[in-house]
């Protein structure tokens, strides 16, 4: 059956997965629905055990859903096996054959689809050039760096010209500096070739850096999905606010718009500070998520949150501060490295117009 929404590279419709035959067995993936538009990169993000890897394996055909429907490139593939889905998966461990050289590793998947060996090797070389490995054809995997092995795995996947390319924690085996370089290369390659990609990671900064869309999962369900900036600036729940980057959660109270000045909108009270809130949020107790960079440090005055510096750390381009206040301990990141604050110094803390969000409890 063909899906009329053929602009989607991937579509999940009410998909769930449980391991076990009994309906009392817990759902690992709980009736999730989402789409990945063609030519875009969607990251499936969440903590260990949230169901993200099972979701990726269902896209690949390595797991069958208990219920629901899966479409790839407009075609329903719910009951099809991996070989019938036109997808390629780049594994966390790279899964390279140690006894084969680089070009033979890349050729491996092509050999079943093409009978002309020279055409196969020409295509493999072209893929190696695409990922920046020109001239390394004859090396064995153990002679390559971690980043180069990752590129070989990527070239092998690209050589099959898949409708969908899948990544399962692709950078977790690399050191921090190489992770940054490789994520930039993967993103640049995806955009240049207009690849449809589903990318699984537990690393929030990685997800923010590479994604057109992020699907945040928690306990088998989708907690929120949207553009990286939307999830960071406008988290829909306490879980998403705490998981998408660093944020402190404070107790607050939400108020409806003032009857005297309704144009002012609804707001939540955080100590002496007012934070704009959604009109859809009911009055009452709420959580207020504040990013460390949202705090503005000023001289001690009668406005703002009165605080006293308890700890500071110089990190070159930023300062990290910890303040004691009536709201509890407040962690602040400031680019003002020239600002000299001594431990014990009194300050007033106010909030910028970004990095602050009000969520229901």
C-alpha cells in the first residue's frame, strides 16, 4: 500500500513494541507517531532505556512492531525485512571486516547488487572520495584512526544509495575533539547529498548540532518533537526542560493576565521576578526552567534576586559561578570573564529574554 504522504522519508503511525506475547508485558515503544521529511535529518534522543534504539531497529526492519504502521519513501514496509527496505545502518561499532582492506569493506554490500566487479570498485572509490578517504583503499581497519573507520562505515552505507540512512550512536566511540569534527562532517554530507537520515544519540549537544528535527523520547513515548531551537527554548515538560541541555528547575506560581492590564499576558512568579508564560497554562504551581546563560549578574540592588557568590571557576571563554539565594543554589554561566567577583560578593540576578521557560508540573 502506498502512503499518500510521499514527501516523508519515514513515517510512523501509532507504532508500539513489546517483548513478550502477553498484553501485560510492558511496552518498550508506546504508540508513537512521527515523520521525517525527505532530505532532512531527525535525531531520536533520550536517556538509556527510553526506546530510541528499538525505534531505529524498527525503521531498519531488525525488529517488527507489535502494532502500528511504518512507511519509508511513501511505501508501507511494516512487514518487510531489512533487505526489502532500501535502508542502510551505520553501527556504533562500525562493523568493519578486520581481514578486508578499506575498499573491499566498501564493496561488500555492493557485490550482491552488481555483477560487474570493476563498476563496483569504481563506485566504492567514489564513495571513499566523498567521505575524504582518497588513497586509503588498501589499508586495513586496524591501520586507521577511529574517525577514519567511521568514514569507511559511512562510505559503505552510502554506496548502497539508500532511501534512508540510519545512525546508531555513531560518535560514542570517539574522543570529544573528534566527535565534534565528525558530527560536522556528517551534517555537511547529509545536507550536500540531501540524505534522509534518522540519527540516534543520548548526547543533547550532538542532537542540537546536527538536526533539522529532534524527537525526544522518555519511557517509550514521545515527550516532545520539533526544531532544536524550539525544544531548547520552549520545552513542553519538566522532563524535556531538564534533558535538553543544562537547566535548573525552580518552583514558581503561574498567574492569569491582570484584569487591569490584560495586554500584559499571563506570567509566572519566580521570587521577585516575573516570567511570561503561555495563556494555555492554568494558574497555580509550575516549574520554571532556567538555563545557566539566562541569568544576568548585576550590582546588589533592591530589584532582582538577591544572591551571594559561593564559588567561581575560570574556563577561558566563560566563567562559571554558583550563588546562594532565597531560591536555593543558582548556577550561572557568564561570558564576562573580565568581571571580577570575589567569593562572598553580593549581587542581584535578573533574567534575560531567552533560556527561560515555564512548564506544568
